């Protein structure tokens, strides 16, 4: 190979190396980027639990995912997420009940998303009886359902008003925010988590809360509920 060819080879190698380096930087940057989970007009990226598509009880109305009546099954993301920051808004009907469930394992042996995934409670505290169940308010809106109550029962807005949720899961820790207030902090694994589960209805449930990665689900609890402005950032 003559000198001219060596020069050409060297330039090509340098370009390839720079391209690889920039590509790696881009991949790292993407991990911390907000991504929409709902485009406001379709069910792209979602399906009903253990279904090929979305059941007709779920509709897209006025830029929101809406469960119009019982029977749509929980709406589940196609993709799994590990550490993430999730933001969305929910609106529950009068006397209604629903939930936001994370780290869901969609396998045949499990009946439903709450078999494996912990839930952030969505509820009309004023008129649904579940608000008075559980322990110390751990069934109220914003609770880590049946595990931890929200530290501020006034953070939630009434039925038929939009509530904003922010959920952060990172490095074995979780935080849930409701309308700008941090209402729950918790460990997602280890002895603290095990103690929470052991003191709850989920004690002895095979698979509950054991995975550090899974799908996100919006619960069909039989009542009308709406979700919008859903976005996620993988951490």
C-alpha cells in the first residue's frame, strides 16, 4: 500500500471512529429523553391485558384514553420499563376507582397486572368506599395501594377534575407525586420492601413486586376513568 492509500485508509478509519463515538453519545442522550406514551389520537404502543389489540370499552376521546365501561381489561404498554420517570394526568368519575400499575409481568400464569405490579391508587376519595378500607389511608388516592398511604390526603382533586401524577423509580427507590406534592416515598426491593409486602394483602403472592422491570398498566376497575398527557423518561 502506497502513501496515498495509507492516507485514505487513515481518514476513513478516523471518520468511522468519530461516527461510532457520536452514535454512542446519541444513545446515551436518548435514555434521559422524554418520550410520549400516548399521541392523543390512537392506541399505538398499548393493548388490553393478554389481548392482541385494545378492547372496545377503551376509547380515545378529547385527547385522552378513556375507559367508558367495565370489560376493557387493564390497558398495558407494549414495552417494558425498568428505572423511569412517568408523568400523566387522570380524571376519575364520581364514585370511581382505577390505578396506575408499574413493573407488570404479562404472563399467562398471572390473572391481572396487579398480581405482579405495585399500584398508585386512582380514586374518588369522597364517594368510593375503598377510601375507608385498608390501613391508615393506604387505599386513598395517591397511595401505594395497600402498602403506604399518601402523606397528604388533601393533595387529590375531586371526581371529574384532572390530577397530575409523577412517578419516579430509580436505583431501588420510588417516589410518587400528586398535583405537585410528593405523597409517597418507598424502597422497591430489599428488606424495607419485603416488610411492606409482608404487612399487606399481597403477602405470599407469587411474583408480586419482585421484578425491577415490566410494563405499565392503566386499570379497568369497572368505572369510567380518563388518562392523558402520558410521557416517560427512562433513567
